[in-house]
């Protein structure tokens, strides 16, 4: 890129602002590659309206990592490289537009796997440079947090957010885009990790959360008395590591496979899955209600992969109805990682006047990046 291109950059950014001011649609492409899903999506933003999803496409690497029982970072990066351009073509075709329709390119800057993040960042900057469009790095958790804005029932600020993903369990007060106050978080394992690790112990493979939830449907959630760590303490933090040990202890006490009929042992496993899920959900619901009470807010947003869990949704809906609290979830397919939430977060940043889009096409990634540092 020549120096002239760089000095011309503010004009393009000014043009973008002018288009927005004139009420013309602005289209934001989002690229997500922080872990084991490559996601690409296009959203459209008009004025101060809620951004609208035009098209999205996703490739999950689950099958590839399954053989190893978990995500292999190097394989993840290589697969992102293979998928990102075909997914981009798919999104544009579905939206019925050409590349030139993209006004801003957003990518996940962190947190996540360094090599995987670099693929999305590199692809976004290359595309931005080729098209002469600005590029914006987005916080992955901000994407999750804002993802319910793409649902049929979008929330309004301020709200309490319960962010429950594979790597994070956090409760936040959210007053607007970029205004995030961390109120509680896990001091060890995340809720998703607790699901995944229990699933692994029960031989359910990777990713364990959905499999454990499915098995739990057939079990008795009161069969095993499992701890609810930190639940009734004053602390608004979470701890799930002890639960994992308790599940392991119960597993060791189960009768040997040869000594009981297979169906009886399968039922015990289902009971243990149901009891574990109940313990995790009880803690999440209890703490979310405590934060609602502490902040006095009447709105709750649930986001992240564990937000897809049916029992969690049922319990939250029931408890919140009693307290006249509105609960908002992302669409089910937008609970886990996807490009739509990245495009959305960038669009909402643009909308809120937090202009960090750049045309320098130099990028870094932030594998560790606390959300309240934004
Ligand atoms: O948000 P996400 O896709 O990735 C991260 O950013 O971590 O969340 C993935 C996590 C995994 O731990 C997965 O097992 C869990 O979400 N998960 C579920 C369910 N669906 C996904 N956990 C419980 N029940 C589900 N239905
Ligand atoms: Zn995620």
C-alpha cells in the first residue's frame, strides 16, 4: 500500500459517517475465527435502527477435532484458512450482493486461540485493503453479549448480562455499547467447561455440553447430591472446579460395568448428567437473580454457548416471570460462535460513535483480553 492510500484513509471513514448521517444503509461484514468455528456474516445498519442480519454462513470444525477429544489449535488455524474465503462467497451469494457492497470489515480480535484469531484478522485486513474499506477488530465476548439484538425480541439498555461460554462465566451490568461493568465471574472453571469436563468423564466426547444436556433429559436430577459451589455465599463469583471433582467421586462409586445390567448403568449415567446439569443451572440462576436484585435492573440478557441449554432457559424464564424481569436470548443458532455477532458488534460500535475502524491494515490479536478493559 502506498503512503497516498494511507493519507486518503480519513476520507473513506468520513464518507462512511456521511452515509450513515444521510440514513443510507451501511453493510458490515463479520469474520469469526477465535476457536473451532469459522463464521462469516453480513449485517445492515440504517441510522439508529437495530442492525439487521442479511446473511450468514458457518463451518464447524467439531467433526475434525472429535478424533482428538478436544480442539487442536494448529488444526483449527489451518481449517480456518481453508474455509474463510468459500464462506465469504457463500454469504455474499445469499445476500445477493457483490464484494463492493461491503462498507466495513470486522473480525474477532480476541480472546481466543492466537493462531486461529490471526487467520480471521489477516483475512479481514486483506479484504479491507483490496476493497479500500476500513477494518475493525471486535471483542468476541462483546459479540456474544450483543447477539440478542439480532433476535425477534431485542433488548434495550441497561441490562444485566449472564455470559456463559466455554471459556467464560460472567455477570455484568451493561449500560450501553462499550459500557460493561463486571460484577461476578468464575474463579476457576467456566460453566461450559463444567459441562464439557463432566461429559468427558461420562465418555460423551467433545463438545460435551449439548451431549450432556441430551443425556440429562433421561435422568433424575435429584439422584445425586452434588455441591452448588459459592451459591449461597455473599460472593457474586462462581466456582465450578469442585463440582467436577464431586462428579468424578460419584462416578468412581458406581458399580462396575460387569456387575449390573447395561441399562441400569446407563440410567445411573443419565442421572449423574441430570444432577450435574441441575447443579450448574441452579448456581447460574441464583447468581443472575442476585445481580438483578443488587442492580435493581429488570432486564436480563443471556448469551454464549451455554445459553442454548434448555433447562437454564426454563429455570430463568420461570424465576424471571415471577419477578417481572424480561429475559432475552440470542436465536438458538447464534448462541454458539458465529460471524453474525461479530458483524453486529462492529455495527453497533459504529452506531454508538465509537469509531475505532482503521485503514492501516496492520493488525494484532489479543488471545487474552478482559471485556471490561474495552
Ligand atoms: O460461546 P461458545 O460457542 O464458545 C466459546 O466462546 O467458548 O460456547 C461453547 C460452550 C461449550 O462449553 C459447549 O459445551 C457449551 O457452550 N454448550 C452447551 C450447550 N450448547 C453449547 N452447554 C450446555 N447445554 C447446551 N445445550
Ligand atoms: Zn464464544
